[in-house]
């Protein structure tokens, strides 16, 4: 006990400075085979799978700040694959299967917890839509169960099922294999794994321009000097359209703040993830005991990492109606991430009009849950200059051909 206390005091006083680095952050080299713009979860996962699956290790991941302080650290950590359209279902289910073995794959505890994700229905139309989604999921081999009010009482004992609510709960669905994970642990795990495979994870290196010659990208300009590249993948969540504009590529993307709150810690009381799209609130309880509470996206376009007070009011009003037991909880902090949203609420993962320039964006509120699967298919796309079967239809061209993947109903509370 004395030794443990001494160790804690020593580390608190600066002993952690002697710890070995989890990943290397070297100075950038003059050139790389592949440069990944964006050091969030998706970018780091892309670099890891490029090295692991395709043997491409002369790779740099460029992050304008420290790893884990962008959108990866500004989300509500939900993991699920309960989507309606076949293309979405297959892509997110692949990601979920990777989540199930990710801690072992990376030898890093991502704190993935399959506690189930429950979606509540408040109208007959919403309930009918969930029944349709459950049927589609089962046809795609994905777990899903319809929930009656009696089922909901068993799954969420503290849920208010009174008929006197403004919007009474009528039923719902659950994906038992869904859950959540530790957001920054995912970034750290992929950063460490990629670095161990020879990838340069370069922090505090902002991309300021793209070098295009004869319709082909040849490198990037950065705050730390020019870097030549054979291929460039842009995974700059929240700022994808800004970065791609440097290459003259216009994306059908709008960026919105998406906010969340965290309460003071309490003893375990909520044992699943609850999503209430109709009233725009969703929540889970972290391992530290805090309630992590999400809301609808703000309706204005912005890159500001803060939200609107009226949305917080609506979010908390819905929370208290559904869970009166939480009415006296204090909120400790609030934040917002920036979500890139495409018109059909589905991502864009593929080639661009500029040769050897690839883009991965438009995940809206579904980016975190897709992290390992997104990196998997994007690495395949970059390595082979052709999409993986799982992202073949998530092209930029779909907005001109009309082959949209409309996931607005299943994408989350923010759409």
C-alpha cells in the first residue's frame, strides 16, 4: 500500500515524464508513399490498416494539433450497426465486428462495452419505421429485437412509461451487440499500433495547401514545410470541405456543431444506451459513473465547438421527462464537435476528380461507430486505387447519378 501511494505521488509530481512514448511523433520527412490528412480515429485507423493489411508503411498521418483533441475526443462514443439500407448495414456491421476484437487486435483496451443500444418510438409512424428497420437488419444477419413496453421495463427500469408524457413511449427496438467505447483510447490504440508498424504520426502539423500538377496530387503544403506524396487521403472530420477546397474539389457537405453534456458521476443506474430520436436526446453511463447526454445538431452552419443554449434546454427537458430520477443531477461540462453531413445522411468514401487524391467524410453523427471499418475500407481504396466492395456505392458520383443512400431515419437523433 505504501509503495502504491508513493508511486501515485511520484507520477503526480512528474514521474510520468519518464514513461516511454506510446507512439513516435517525428519531424516530417520530405516525401511519403501515402499522406493521411487528419489524425483522428478514422485517419489513424486508415494508416494502421494500410501498414497491417497492405504492407504500405512509408505513411505519414498529419494532425494539426495533438492526437485525440479533435472530433475523436468530442463525441458520445455510441457503437451500433442498426441501419436500414443494405449498403449502410454491411459497412457498419463490418465495423462492429472489428470493434468486437479491436482491443485484442491493437493490444490496447478500447473499453468497448456491448451493453445494447435501445431506440425508443414515440409515434405509430416511428414504431412502424422501427419495425421495418428491424426486419431489414434481420435479413442482413444483424441482431435486432422489437421491444414492447413490458420489454422496456426490463431493459430500462428507470424509464418513465407514463401515458401522461408530452410524447409517451410506445415501444422500441434494441441491438444487443451495440454499446459504446472509450473515444480517446481508440485514437491512442490506433496511433500506437500504426507507429509500431513504421507509420509517422506527426502532430502539430496543419495542412495549408495541396500541390496539384496536371490533374494529379503530388504533395501537400504544411505549417512545417512541403511534403511530397504519391497518394493523399483526406480524413479531416469537421473540416473536410475546407481541406478539399484546397485541391479545387467541392464537396456536397455541410458542417454543424453537435453538442453533448456530461453529468456528475453517480452509482451505476443506466445499463444500456438509450436513444430517443423524436425528442432529440440520447444517453449512456460511462465507466466513471457520468451520464453522457447527446442532443440534436445545431441548425446553423458553424465550425465553432460550442452549442446553442435553447438546444440544451430541449435536451434536458426531454431527459427529465423520460428519466425524472435524473432531475437533480448537476452537469459538469458541455462541448460540441463538428459533424460533416451529406444530403442523404451517408458518408463519402472513395476517389475524387484529382488523381491519387481520396476522401473519407460526411459521416454526420455516425463517425465514431464506424472508426475501424472506415479505416479498413479507406485503406483498401488508397492501396488499390479502387473502392472496397463495402464502400463501392459511397461515392462522390452518387450525387450526380441520383443513386443516394438515404439513411436519414436511421442515422441518429441529429438528422
